[in-house]
C-alpha cells in the first residue's frame, strides 16, 4: 500500500499545569521539596509514565530519564530518508526543531555521559517529549526475555500484579517479593523470568490503556493536530443502498519509523445502514468496504 499524509505545523502538545501533589513514585523517585510536578495534560492514556518536574531555576527534568528514547522507541532522531530529520511529522515551517531538541537533550544518546542538559530541559520542551512518549507507549519484553521496556516503576508493576486473575505461582511469588522490597525499603535485585515478564507486560499495557493498530479511540483524547498530519487519505466505493450512510468511526493508525507512531484517525470507508447499524458492502449490509489507497 502507498500511504499519503498531510503535514501540519506542530506546536506544544501539553499546556503547562502545575499539580497540587509532588508527583513522586514510592520506592522509585522522591522529588526535592522545591521541585514542581508538571503533569502531561494531554496524555491520552489512563496513566502517566514519564513525569516532568520543574526545578527552582525554571528548567525541568523527566523521570524515568529519557536517555536514548528518541533512538530506541520513538521517531525523533532519524527519518526514513536518513539521519538529520525525524520524519515529516514534527516539521515546523520546513525545519525540524524537535530533532534538534532531541539531539541537544540526550534523547538520541544511548548512554548520556553529561547529565546537565538532560536534567535541564525547558518545561515546554520536556512536556512535548513526554506527550510523544505517552502517545506511542507500548510495554514489551526485551530480547533477553526478562527486562520490561520501557522501565516500569515498582508501583505500576504492583498495580499490574493486583489486576491479574488467577496468576501462576511463579508470577505470585515475583509480585510478593517485589511488594516486600517496596515495604521494607531493602534493595534486592529481582529478575523476572520471561514468563513472568510477558504476563506483566500484558497487564501493564491494559493498566495504561495502550492502544494498538485498529483499536477504537476517542479523538477528543488524542488531539486534532495529530489527525491532520498522520492519518491516511483514502477513497472508497459508495454502497448502492441509499440507506447506507457514511459514519464517523475512529481507530488507531500506527505508522512512522519502526511503525511506532500512534494516531487516532477517522476510519475511511466506514458506511453503516441507518436502520440496522451494521456496516455496508457495495451491494448491501455486511462487513467493511474495501479501501483504495
């Protein structure tokens, strides 16, 4: 298939909102009393993984720290046309400031040796980064079969544990060990097996409300700007039945380098019968129409 996209100017996704609570995570991160938690106000997920904290000097840091995230998970550091641009999604007036910002603040470095920049990001840029991360989040098991990526703080893993129905003995034991570590504050290296990690990854994705290709979505939670530049444009055959009408149905569309960029798009060729509510074919009622790209 050939996909065609329109490109719009991208501005700040999340407005700056200062939260009443400190945004800390038990047994993982306790912000300084002078730090101010800035939540991702346009996060389409049920929970927030990456959190922005503004420091006294007016700059901000992100927890978990986003070292290399632009290289590994999200299309910020290179394009399908080669290095130096992060794909047309983030272009502003023909330039690519998000690529430049990702380079400047360590998102394109697998190992950050100088932490000054990555811990001193302008708040509005940090919120841009975290919003892109949240829109494209999907927990997976790494190639070694044990580590969960991206990193999930202990409180999230324990919530994932609590959500499981009839977990295996192996999973129960791991969750109990993690709870003991959190309760006692004694740091012990816990390495889950591949089976445990796979179970927890599924639970974490459910906990966060992670969407995959073709899942239904609410465009009001995802923002109109994303539709304008990352949704396919398609034509379709109008059903012969005059009772079939074009309907708005929104689904997640995944595209971009590594097929990683999620957008809530209006599903093309979605016709329904106004009496039965079923989808229409060219010759009557049935499944979805074919799409022509």
